[in-house]
């Protein structure tokens, strides 16, 4: 008995979870989930981190290099010992040891390395703007899929309601046919309407399931999770007036950064005309077992030689380019041409972006007017259907007239659903383009 009660309780709990364990997602929440889970955006963030690392690498190139070298060599036979200044012959073993610290730094090259740092900073900004542009494009794709899922859901719900009404009418027609108050034509009309509504229900459900599956995948949500998308407020939507300033447009910002990058590249190319001034320094010591004390003829000890053989070295070198086959000249010319091309691209992009915003505004206004017109038609078809239905019940209208106006009423309901979400879609597109 106890096991039976536990099993019953578990079944109730599972049913409760299935019934109420639903994840409701609004459009704003869908955008946040998408931004957190999308793999393309995560990859774009990694590119941003790489660009930041490149800045640190470029900065580190401004610092002088420092290296330590050590060598220990054992030789038998003839060799010239540079430390003792003697030619060693025969089968004598010679032992040598050296150690040194070496440093090198470029003092001047027309500011080349600093310009590379500036270039990497701009590349980092470009990586961020690429992420924002990618995010905007992907959010537009998400908006299209989210809106289509809303449409398919409401079409499915409307189809189910229409199917229930058709089923009820079919049952009534069958009863009236049996008692002789309806003809076989009337019953056939009801049966055809029921079959058509049943097919619509199956079709719309399949469309909704398919679009929901795609929406879950783009949001990186598990297919088994029960998700319900919340219909946004549409009728009370406020009129949007675009600014056209394009201050936050990532595509235009991207072009501006590319122009900045082109300016830095031109300056970088000009460094080919400047001399390179560099400093090299070294500090080290050495040891040789062939070095002897000139007085006693004894070998000088290891540590004593390391102290006596210390050497500090430093030099400044200048390298002046005289002729490089006009490479620097041509690089500067190419950069100037690329800058001119980018200016034309910027002008063209500004016109295209403003035109797209204007077109989106017209689409949004048209969708509002379309919704209002379809709403009027839907209300009129509803009144018409109820009127014809009353006339049909008292025998003043035929079944053909009844099911014709009912079909028109159903179609207008489908069109109303599409129009409502079409206005939502156009409004959100306009927001995304103008922000």
C-alpha cells in the first residue's frame, strides 16, 4: 500500500512538472539568452581577446631585448686559444668557458613600433565593432524566427478553435439530417468544412513544432525543454520616429576605424624612409685552462680568470636606407588609394543605411495601416457570419452561404494574426536599424 502511494505521488509530481514546468520567454529575454549562448558570438569574443593580446605583444616590442649566453667547450688537438692567445697542438686537452649578458634596443626608426601599437589598438576596436555588427545581423535572424514561431503558434490555436466549431456544427447537422431538417448537401458542406479545418490544424501544428525546434536550436535550448514564447504587446505599440544620425551604427563605426587604420598604415609605410638607430650592449667573461701566469707559469684558477677577464661592450649603429626599389613609395601610393576607396564606401554606406531606415519606417507605417484594415475586415466578417448563421438556423440562408462566410471569417482571422505579428516584426527591425 505504501509503495502504491509513493508511485501515485510520483506520477502526480511528474504530471505537475509537465503541466507547470514551462519556460516562458519574452522577446527581450530571447535576445539575452541568444547573446549568452550563441557560438558565433562566443567565437567573436575570442577574436576580441586575441586582438587585445596583440596590443600587449606590440607594446612588449618597445622594450629592449635581454639574453644570457653560456658555453663550455672541451677540445683535443690543434686549436688557437683566443683567450690565452696561443696555438695549441698535439694531444693536449683544452677547456674553455664563456658567459655573457646581451641586450639590444632600437632607439629610433621613425616611430615604427609605436605606430604598430596604435595599429593593434585600432584592430582591437575593429574586432569589437565586428562583434556588434555580427550580433545585430544574428538578432535580426532571431527576430524573424521568433516572429514566425509566434505566428505559427497563434495560427495553430486559431485552427484548433475553428476545428472545435466545425466539429460542433457537423454534429448538429448530422442530428438535423436524421430528423429531416437538413439535406445531404448541408451535411456534406459541414463535413467538408470539418475535414478542411482538421487538415489546417495538423498543418499549423507541424509548422509551429518545426519553427519552435529551430528557435530552440538557435537559442541553444535543449529540445526536451518545454518552452512557451510570450506574445508581445502589439496593439498599444507607440509610433517610432527614427533619428537617422547613425551615431551607433556599427557598420559606419567600422568604416571610420578602417579609415583610422589606413592613416596609421600610411605613416607606418613612411617609416621606410627613416634611418634605424639601435644600441647593442654586452657584458661577459671567459675562462681557458691554457692561460698561464707569466711569472710562475702556473694555470690561472677558474674564478680568478672570471674576475680578470670581464668585459663590457656597447655600440650605437645607424642604418640609413638609400634605395629600396621604390617599394616604400608604392606602398604609400597604395595606402592613399585605399583611403580614397574607403571614403567612397563610407559615403555609399551612409546613403544605404539611411535608405534602409526610411524603407523600414515605410514598412512599419504600412503594417500599422494594414493591421487596422484587416481588423475592420475581421470584425465585419464576424458580424456577417453571425448574421448568416442566424438566417441559416431559421432556414433563410443556404449551407453554401453559411460555410462561405464562415470560411471568409476564418481566413480573415488568419490574416489578422499575420498582420499583428508583421507589425511587431517591422517595429523591432526599425528599432534595431536605428539604434
